[in-house]
């Protein structure tokens, strides 16, 4: 017996009957109560077991991964590193350092950049160097302008002398 919109009847809930239960179990299997908790897949049993009952048969299957982060790690030059000791030896040999060695440096540099963009200088020493450089540049500009002025004045004097007029300031 067809029911639902395809048969022209409205879709309505039906009472749970023996036929419904038999059909449900045939399609979905026996109803089980849901158990909450943490589970780990056990490959030997082929199913999930509660985490408290799980015992790894091999160390590689253990849920704790301490020390395994370096296995088959390839550095940028193609060198394969297999342990923490090899990693540290590689870093020392090539003059490299992990970013964790610079804890706090990033925050300090960020503060210097922020100060530079808001106040114009990152540190007091930078400010002093900047002022000195500006004074030197300004002095050079003044000297250049004076030389240019002297050249123009000498040129004008020569032109007036050629015409027969004296210099008039």
C-alpha cells in the first residue's frame, strides 16, 4: 500500500506497529542504546573500544605521539631527519635555529615597528640617528642652495658687466 504525496495522500506519522519494528530491524539492525564516552579503534578487534580498555600491541599504535614528530622529516635541502638528536645536530651544523629560540623577540620587534609607524622612530637611538641624518641633509641642502645662489649671482654680475651696468642688489 503506497502512502505519501506520490499516492496523493498527505504525509503523516504512523503508529509504531509490529510490522514497522520488523521492517526497521531488517533495514537498520537491532536497536542499541547509545553509549557516550571516548573510544579508540582497535585494529586487532576490528572495532572501537573504550579508551580506558584500549591497550596498544605496538608502540607505533600508542595514542601518545611524543618523540615521533621527527620521523621521516625532510629538511629544505632534502636531508632526512629521523630523531630529535639528528634534528638538533642538523640545525647546529647549518647555523640554523628554531623559532622557539626567539621567544619574546617577535613581540619586541612588533612593538618597535608600531612605535616607528606612530612616532616615527623605533628606539631612542634610532631617533637620534634620524635627527643627525636630517641635520646633515639639511646642511647639505643649505650649502647647495648657497652655491647655486652664488653661481646665479656671479652669472648675473657677469651679464650686467658685459652690458655695461654695475651690480645692483
